[in-house]
C-alpha cells in the first residue's frame, strides 16, 4: 500500500506500522477489520480528498474479484434521481464500502501482488 501511496501522492503520506501493532500477538480478523474501517480508510480519505478511485487503487481493489473489494462503485441513474435531463447531466458515480469484504481474509491478501488469492 505504501508504494502505491508514494506513486499516487508522495513519500510523506504513508502508513506506519503503529496502526497494526495491536495485531502483534493476535490474528483476530475482526480487529484487522476495525483497524481498516476506523483508521486506514478514513486516513486514505483524508490523503486523497475522498478520491475513491485512488483509494481503491491503493487497496488493489481493481485487481480483486467482486466480493473481496473494500470499495465499490455505486452507479446511480441520473434519470431516476432528477427525471429526464437529456444530455445536461452525466451519469453519477458514487462509491460505497462493502462491509462484508472487511470480514474476509482474502480481501486483505488481495492487497498484495496481483490481487488474486
């Protein structure tokens, strides 16, 4: 993740080992999930000014299978939200966290390498 952050942002905004110290004597997946949901994801949101595409790249989600991605695009139809707008408004693209992915060890393993486990 730090290499990706360095390429997408700079070397000064990397993740330190302190975030993961509570896992030193534990392999508790719920603790890892909590670290990501309460610390890592909010930090990445701050680093990238909520640019979810870049956050997904840092998490290697673009290379993971559906169901193991922490961040998913949620596309909404502009017509369903605003009525027929013609060509005035493009399709909206929002993002959401897939909370189930945080409960799967494969999601974290997918951060490494090619994203496949």
